[in-house]
C-alpha cells in the first residue's frame, strides 16, 4: 500500500489508511494460511519526519516506491487533498512507480481519491471507475478518457479496481478477499470486523440530491417555492409562470444553472424529500410517497431503485432515525401563502 508519508497524515485520511492494514495486514491463519504479505511503501525518503506533519501524525515506512514493482496488488488509499482540489502534482515518483508496477503485472487498486493517482498514471483510460461522489465530477473533468460512475461503491475492472470514499474502501477490500480466497473466508472476516460482508446498493444512496448548484439568483425564489410544494402536482408551466417566464425560457435558464432539466430537478427534490422522511420518521412508505409527491408506494420504490440504487426499506435501515422527528406519524402541509410572480453528482499486497 502506498503511503504519502512526507506530507504527514491528516486525521481524516487515517480511516482509509487503516482499512487495508486491518484487512490484509493481520494474519488470519484459521481462515487461510498463508495470508497476505502486506507492506507499506512510502513516497518519501526513510528517516525522521518533518515537524510540520498535520496533527502531529506521520508515517515512516521500511519500503519505498521501488518496492511496488513485484507486488501482486498495489493499493493507493488516498492522495494529498491539494492534488485533487488544486491540481497540485502527485508526490514525486508515484505516477511512474504505479505505471511500472502495472506493467509488471500488478493488480491496481484505489480507495476514494486514490483514483486520481491511477488516472494520472493513465491506468484508468478507457475503463469504468469511481471515487468519492464529492470528487467524481472533478475526476471526470480532468480525465475525460475515464468512464466515471458516481453511483457505485466500487468497480472491479479485472486488474484495476476503484472504490468510493471511506467505508466503500472496506467493501472493496472484502471483495478482494472474496476474489482471492473465496466467499467463506470473506464472510468470516467481515463477521470478525462486525461489518456486513456485502452492502446493498451503491453510493448513489448517499449523494445529496436536494440542493443542486446554481449561479442564477433569479431562479432561487421559484425553486424554493417549488420545494415547499413537492406534495402537489407541479409542471414546468407552473414553475415558469411563478418565475414570470415562458416555459421555454425557464427550461433553458434552469438547465444552464443546474445542469438538469426542470422535470429531473423536480424528481431529485422529491427523492430528497422522501429520503429525509425515511431517515427521520416512521411514516409508512405509502405516506412517504404521498408527501414527497412521488405518488404511490410502487412509484416511490420504482424511482428509489432507479435513482438511489436501493429500495425505500433498505434505505431506511441504512439511516437509523434520530432527533425529535423520530416517530413522527404525520407531517403538516406547508402553510398557504399569497402567490406573487417572482422576478425574473494469497498474494503480496503493497
């Protein structure tokens, strides 16, 4: 596993660093013997770390990037935030080391934004891949040859595998164990880690659909007006009239501002309302469909499976209720107001 040690380890990266260590680094002789031979390979020089390591944490490794060549599997758990957010260069030598390891036959794996390192090395060109949903748009924009899928927990493309963020990395690591050592070993290991051996759905269920980005301030009043009336029939004509625009102008303005059509925007808002109700109330699925404007329970299930990737019941189980709304049995309709037109997404592991 690659460790970008010379920059220190931010606390939020420790989780992804620890996942492969936990899955592959601890021998499980009663499950499979031999287990994996696991090595941490640093991108910096051996020796003491600088004093500027974030939060006082740093990682020193015995192995370096040259040790990636010859490994059966190479894992990149994360890369520095600056490489993702600001386009800063990858740690020196990392990209070339990844290319050499892949050329030597290594299976390449990334967790979360580690996909940016594989993409920089050209290893994702022409392949389907994923990353944390907050970074998939950046990944697609910077590497147009990559087929980015923001809806899945991980992608297995044979010799190159990528995962979404945080816990999705654990899903992928257990998948690797399942591939290498069989389902029984992976299931038993998952039980020891007190996690599900396989989670239903993908990361689409965690994407925030409710507030798409928009730079068109003139649309904000009508969009907020619509969000308060999702349980009622709404058409493009209704929204355009409220915005004092023609339907054609409203359609164009909304698509330019949000990147989606008015009907898709309405569907996303209704799905977000349904998600909120499933998370925070005990309302039956039929009532959730009614209050979100998605109609019948069957219609709600259809859109949930298509857009979110899981059924409403599975989604509710994944998000236990908390707070004062838990146990709510009914939800009030938004108060009526005077309506005035508003101004115009077993091997060596290194």
